[in-house]
């Protein structure tokens, strides 16, 4: 990639983060009602910290740190870098003001562009590209975290009238038959990928049939009406405990009023569209629904092997695969090595991408991962039989 191309991609990505915050009021930037979702101000600062910490401090010998306290305030989970603020208290940091965060972004942007113009080594290009991909990840998180925060407001605030994001419908139905055989899994080629996609390897798959379309709201309401949340026989033991302890009765953001289901969207409270693709379900719910239908979830290998033969990209799709390393996976040295490998425990893999994923960030080898209980991402279900 040339200097010009990388600078263009960098500027485009940085501008998109700012554009996503355009509808926000000052009061929106700091709210954090739950520990796992970060406020917009923290996202804007953290993705800037990444470029400063991982690139400018290392490769620009004349770089002057914008604010020495920011390394502590906006580090996320990088033990190698040093101490960090408590995750659950990110929203309590009313200072620095959002104006200073935007100044921080402009300052770092100026120095990254100057660095790319003056010298571009393979190491710098690799880290800037990783930083761009990292920022795209946080762009999606910014939207989903913000939606979760807004959902606690009984006024059902509108982020933007064009950001419903859950009204998509399937473009195909029926089943895709996949023959028994040996398939190659994992990233190949010169394009970007995260390290958890590496270690291309062969897997043997028995024949299976994969749904061409995702589970719809109509499908899932049938599960609710049939008492799916009250019948332990559909659930894994841990999932059943989660349902009982959290009093789960429907997908996240669903509200029933006088017998009609509504769901909160970034465009406000809307009636549930029965034909739209289901969203915001946990792995536990996905697995229970599949059991209810006498089917199952695909493994991540089944999903990837068939991915070029069906439409995907509207929802992150739960798989029945634990997040584990591929053969010959190696954790890189230094802080960059903390990006994926240390999370390979107690999480499940999701494949595809979602309506909130930034353009160009999707790949059929992408391995997203979350704990089974989480459902604030745009998650959905594809069945296998």
C-alpha cells in the first residue's frame, strides 16, 4: 500500500468515528450504565490512544505526548502498557472534557499523517492498518454501547431516524446442502486479518444442511408463545440459570404492550416487524431456539466452509464453537500480542458481520467472540440440520 492510500484510509476511518458522534448531545458522551459498555467519549479517546501508544511513541522520535495522564485513562486491557482506569468507572470520568478529546484526536491525526508522509516502513504500515481495523471495531461498539445506554431511558431517545438497523429481511430461504468432505479453514492471501484467523488448516465435516436465511422475529415469537423461556428442556444448564436469575422473557430491547411486541432501536421504539431478521439474542437463546426447532447451530467451520454460497452480513451469527486457537497460532510479542490470544477462554465464536459493522471490516474468516450471555451486539441465528 502506498503512503497516499494508507493516509486516505486512515483519514476516512477517523472521520467516520467523528460522524457517528454528530447526533450526540454533550450529555450523551459520558453515560455508562453497565460495565461492559463504554461511553462514546472513552471510545473516541481510546482509539486515539492506540495510535499514540503503539505508533507515535515508538516511531516518531520528536513526538511530544499530548497528555501524560491519557495513557492511564484510556488504556483498555493492555497489561504490557501499564496501569489503567477501572473499566466500570469509565463513565465517571467527566474530565477531560469532550472538547479536549477532539483536540487530542486532531493532534494525533496530524502526527500520524506527518509520520506516514516522512517514512513508511512495513512495520509502520502494519501497525497503522491494525489501528484502522481496531478503530472500525470500536465504531461498531460505539453504536451498540450507545444503543444499550439509550435503552435505559424510558423516553426511548432517537439517535437518528435512519438508524433503525433491525428492519432487514432475508433475501433467500430454503436449505444449502453441504457434502461430507475435507475443507480448508482460515485466512489466506495478502489482505489484512487478525492473528486469530491465521493457521489455515484442514477440517473434516460430515454432510449438513445450512439455512440460507436467518431466524426471523416471527420464528422467535413462536418460541416465546410456546413457552420457550419457561421450558428448561430447551436450555443448557448454564443458560437456564441465566434465564432464571436475570428473568429473561424475550430478546434484548423487546417490550410488550397490550399484547403487541415493540423493540427499542436507535431510531426510537418501533413495533417488532415479524418478517425482519431477529436480533440481540445471546448464545444461550440461540442454542435453546435451535433445540426447540430440533436443529442446532453451525460450528464455525461449517459456517466458513459454506459462506461463499449464502448471504451474510446482517447479524453476527452465533456458532457452536468455543473460541480456541487454530493450529500453530502464536501470540505476538509486546502489547499487540494482547489483542486476541489471551481471550481464548469461556467465549463462543460468532461469524459474519452486522448492520453496524463498518464498511470494509467484514471477512468470511473473521472470528468475533463474546461470552454466551451477551446480546447487546446485533446478533442472530442461522440453523443447521
